[in-house]
C-alpha cells in the first residue's frame, strides 16, 4: 500500500512540477509582451510630445509676430487702438455680467 501511495504522490508531484513550469513559461511570455507594449507606448508618447512641442514653438512665433504687428499699428494710430481696446473691454464686461446673472 505504501508503494501505491508513493507512486500517486510522485505522479502528483510530477504533474504539479509540469504545471508550474508551464505557468512560469506563460508568465514570462506575458511579461515580455507587456514590456514590449510599454516601450511602444513610451515611443508614441515621446513622438506626440515632440510634435506638440514643435507646433507650440510655431504658434508662439506666430503670436509674437502678430503682437509685434499690432503694437506697430497701435503706435501709428493710438486713438483707434484705444477705441478698439475699450470696445473689447466693454464686450467682455457685458459677457461677464451676463454669465454672472445666470
């Protein structure tokens, strides 16, 4: 009877060892896959950041050029500039009061 028990125990141990080895192999495959996806995600984020940074630089350059143009025109026509700024401020005030009352 002891030999039957030891045979069953040996068979169970072998089966468990096989299952553990299989699980380790699957875990290794999953880990590698997740690692690869992580690198891909990092590359995509880096590329997106570079693209946004380049677009931001262009926008800053454009806004700077436009601000310089507006400043030059304001120096040429100071009364017109004051009238435009006052009108924009009045519209902003009206919109603000309207939004506040709601």
